[in-house]
């Protein structure tokens, strides 16, 4: 069983470069057994008037039609499921709830891509002195805690998201510097039935590592965390499935016994 539970495609994710069919075909050809399409829905978090932000999305019917068309074209070669990646659903809880409860979705990743009223971490220039950026990381973790408590997602996406872009600028930090907040976050996750994601995107980027890093995953497990999904965050067919097998190996070494799939927002525990 190899499941990529974080993928993007055109036209639903504006930063992707391929169709849903191309992404699904790549997954099947690479030997994946499961894939979840999780396109960006940034209705809650970003400023529509900003040119670098994604426009609000509400075309549920069009997305479902395309998903069903692709599923039929695959002819059962891949267990394809439809989910979403919601940007900070707790920023606008009413809209977040509307998205998360759409009957077309089996799964929802909650991702803090930007702090309130600020640009996506992707666009930032990071200071040489990490202490200058420490308040932003603290605020980022506080927002993830609030998102976990809101219950408006199934898993927390790519915890430590900014580390990928900091690495491109030859900068970085150890998430365990914020162990107290991480403990609070993981307790909030466990109490509210929210899992976390092991994101593989950094393996093929300058980061050269998983998001979050192994010691953070170990802390989650030590606190009793069990719900975890693995995803590549692929925006192109060549990235689909890359690192999934390695992520399963890492989880085994850290004491995880299961990886999760989702149906109707309910985790299905598959033994590693």
C-alpha cells in the first residue's frame, strides 16, 4: 500500500502545472495504490485583492465532475479520493465549516500558509538572525493550535511550512526550539481527533528533509499521537509518490504502527 494524500492539479490549484488526469496516471504508473487530490482552497486566509493570492473557490460541482471523470478513466487502477487543502479555516470559521463539510470531500488538510493579514511564507525574505523571526514562528504555531481546536480539518498540513522556503535562502531553524508550543499543539490535535501530515516535499528541495522533522514526529508519537497521513505536496506528475515509501520507513522507526487513509472524514488505519 502506497498512498499519496497531498496532491494538486490544474485548474483547481493555480500553482500546479498539470491536469488531475495526468497526476492520477502518474500515480498509477509509479505503483501507488491510493491518491487523494487536495487542491488549494484559500477562501478563509488570503486577501483577494492581492495579486499573489489565490482567488476564492466555490465550484464544488465542477470539481466533482472532473474527479468522477478521472476516476472512471483510471478504470480502478488507483483508489482515487477527493479532498482539499484549506488555508487556515479557523480565520473565517463559518466559511471554513462550509468548505470542510462539503459532501464531495473525504479529507481536509488544514494549512497555515500565512499569518493574518500577511503574505504567504513562500514570498518572504527571511532575516539572517533567527531571533528576528522567532515571533512569527510563535504566532504560526499558535495559529496551528487554534486550527486544531477548531476541528475544521482532519490533519495539520506541513507543520513548519516556512522551513522549505527558508532553506532556499540558506537559512533555517530547529522546530524543537518551540517544544512547549508543539506539546500544546499535539495535545490539541489528540483531544480533537485531528492528525498531522508527514510531508515529503522537502526531500526534493533545498531542505533535503521531511516536514516536520523526525524529532517533532517523535514528540507527537510520545504524546500519544496516532493519526498521520503522508503526502508529497506534488504540483506536477514527476513529484507524485516521491518519498512516500521512505516516509513509511521513518514512521516505523519512530514507533508508528499505522498510516491513515480517509473516507467521509474518518481515518482508516492501515498497518505499516
